[in-house]
């Protein structure tokens, strides 16, 4: 597929890496020639130095025969204008734009259409990040919580701990502990090495375990792998920017929430915007302020400023002063690799945003894509189409499907039913199949496997 990416920042560069590795024809447009040169040296892509909203730049990038434009610059206005230019001058079939401003998102139904601003898909990073963090707070003990089939099914990562009911036991014993709950362990990461789980696989303490289950059973399954974490009550957020404000607003009716924000003018605005949140002026890097606000009684401390270094330092300080759990927003992937045990969960905006973007880029009938383990693995939701004659999947039991190595089926969602993937489960047309790819490079083989043959259309 020929794709133009507008913007060579963290998201644009990481997206280009994902897509170029999947043998797409990628060209990036940006005004930063040095950044483009660095990307071109490391990736097999084309680059154009110029503004992504200018017709000449898009023409040079090959917009005349491009199948898709993905606009992810730091400017909402440039992203939207790039989509408008691609539509007006080149009739680009699919246009995706990152939009951050809530002022635009509040009116997206009126603004974004073929007659007005021709954007086919809006990606709102702040919304995605807020939702991801909220899921971690609502599900105590989880390292990652991913929704499939409109939330009916979830894939959850937890750290197995000493004392967990099945730690030191084989996975096949899960059903003995929970005879009324069906679940499946999709993958285990042990000291950064992926293990494809089998019935006789033994769970060890400190394993990162990905399991899938109906959403209503997630809490019960989590308790099998670790001591049950008490529900969180007290949340402290450092940084009252877009993400911090959104998170506070989404939590304040069910939790006791405090926001620490350095800017006085921003504090005033937040005080008016938030109804049940305590807004505190100051720096979360000050031990005195944290002590005064009872950091030692805080269940979750979220560092959500736009500065990685500040987020890391505040998180380490909060953890040492008694915060039970620390969630830290880290944009620089190099930093995410370095953080130690004092930071419980590092949130990567790029990983969350790119997972959403890949949903619209990938071939086939894909409903969801989630990047895992900083992009090394993926979980995807594919819709099975066709019949037993035209499909290699439909009409077959899971044990009969020729899955690529390192790919497992975790569950099938059929209407309102969540069916955990056991070997004898039969796949039907229109089933939503949730797969776990330990090696994301297997995506082409998976897409090919789910492709419908000509017989389906005859």
C-alpha cells in the first residue's frame, strides 16, 4: 500500500517503522530535514522536506496515486488542512488525522465530513491515553487492559507474584480453581522472553501473563495470578494538562481525586471545569507538598506532564514517599527501557496511538489492533468472513486452522457471547476472532489466512 505520513515526530517516525517493516510504500513529509535524514538512513522510506499542508509537498510525495494519508504533525490545523488538500487536489481515498484540541473534537460530527473537512478517521491521542489509564485504575493489579468487541472481551496483562493461587502450578489447573469462569492465557513473557503457553506450562513469580476473558470475569481471573489488590480510592494526578484534566474528569465521580498543577491560570481553569476534584497549585516534585497532601495514603500517583524527565523524577519521589502504585507517562522510548521497579507502569503515548492507527491501515476486516510490549507484540481483532469453501478459517475448529508460528487465538466473540478459544471450538462466519502475535512480523501471514477466496463472491 502506498501511504503518505505527514509529520516525522515520535508518532510519525514510529508508525513509519511499523509500516515500512510490513513492506508498504511509505513517504514522510516534514519541515525538519535533519529528522527526515535520520529516518531515511534507518528505514527504507521516501522523504519530502516541506509543509504537509502544501499541495506541492504532497504532490512530490506521490499523493497522485497514494492510497492513504496519515496526518500526525503536532498541529491540528496542519493535519486537517493536509487532509483537505489531499482530497481537493488528489482525491486521496483514505485520510486519517490526529486531532488533539477538545474544541474540535466536541464538534467533530459537524466539522468532519466530505462536504466540510474531509477526514475519514479522527485519532484523538489524549482520549486514547486517558481511557488506557482509567482502565488500569478501574482494574487494580493490571499492567495493561485492552478492550475487544466493544468492551465485551478484554486482554489483561498482570505480573504473577509469590503467593498467587496458580504460581508454581501448570496452566491447566486454572479451570480447577475457577470451574465457572472460562479464560485462556494468550502469552507469557519471562525475563523479556516470550513463551507460547500450553497446558503444562508452569507460571513463575514475576512472569508477565497475558490472559483473555469476558470483561465481567477479569477481576476473578486476576486474583488467580496475584494477591487480590484492593480497589483503589485515592488518586493523585501530577499535571493538569489535557490528559490530566480528562483523567480527573472521568474519575472524579467514583474516586477521591487530587490534581497538582504548577500554572496558576491553569489551576483556575481546572477549578471551574472539575466539579469534585481538589486542584492544588504547586509542583509534585516538592517533597513537602506531597507529604502535606498525604502521598503515603495515595493508592495511585499519575505523572502526566509533558516532560518525561519530570514525570520520572516525580514518580520515583512519590513511590519512595509511600504511593502504592505509580503510573508514568513517558514519550521517549529509550527512557521507557530504563525505568526501574519504582515506576510500576510506564504509559507510551506512541504505542497507544499507533495501535489505533494500525486498525485503519491493515488489510482485511480488522476491528482492533493493540501494540504490546513497546510494539514487539500485537493483539488484533479480525472478523471471519466467507464460508467453508472460500475461507481457511470459517467452518474449521481452532485445532484445524494453520496458524503461523507464535500466533495464538485467544477468544471468539459471537454476538454477545464471549467464547474462549479451546481446540474444538468451531469458527463461524462473522465471528470476531481475537489473536495474539508474539512476533508482529507474522501479521501478513495472518491477513492472508483470513482473506476470503473468490468462491465467497460467486
